[in-house]
C-alpha cells in the first residue's frame, strides 16, 4: 500500500491542458517574449527610463498573468528533460509544432511520434504534480 493514492491520469491531464493552452496568451498579456533570442539594436539615442503614468503596468490583468506564468514556469522546471522539451514545444513555444516536428527536434527521428505522445503524457502528469504543489491532482477512488 502506498502513502499516496493513485492518480486518475486522464482527469489529471484534462486539468493540465487548459492551463498550458493559455500560456502563449498569458505571455502576450504579460508582455513577455516567447523567444529567448533578441536581435541587438544599436542606437545613438540616449536611453532613459520613462516617467509618467504607470497605470498600464499596474493593471491587475497584467499582474495576474505574470503570476500565473511564474507558476507555470516553476512547474515546468520540475519536469524531466525530454518531457520538458516535448511539453514546451507542444504548448509554450512561439510557433506551434506538429508531433513529427517535435519528434525530430527532441529525438532526431521523424518516426518517434509515439515517443512524443508517451513523453507528453508523462510530462503532463509531472506538471500536474508540480503545479501549485499538486493542486491539479485527481486521485482514484
């Protein structure tokens, strides 16, 4: 007998998908870039911090979007490497990837779509466990 009861995996995954599906939208609302690479800009204009009305920055929608993104990113950092890559490319990358593209990107093979599905399934459960300390977990009765 285990100390923790078994998860209802399908219900757990169904709880996780809506949260990950909104990641791109939340990133746009929060003003965060979905890509890590930025082109350098060279300008002879002096840069200074703008003064004035910061009402837009204090908007509760932006703040809550940032907080949710932080929670999602914290949970994602707890995934195993291959699961992280598959879940990231499925739900969080700037461009939407097909399973075939994900298979080539992660496993360097076009024939690994079953591996992508398997790693995505494992990654969703790992995310479910890590997100807000297991808030999304559903246990079997």
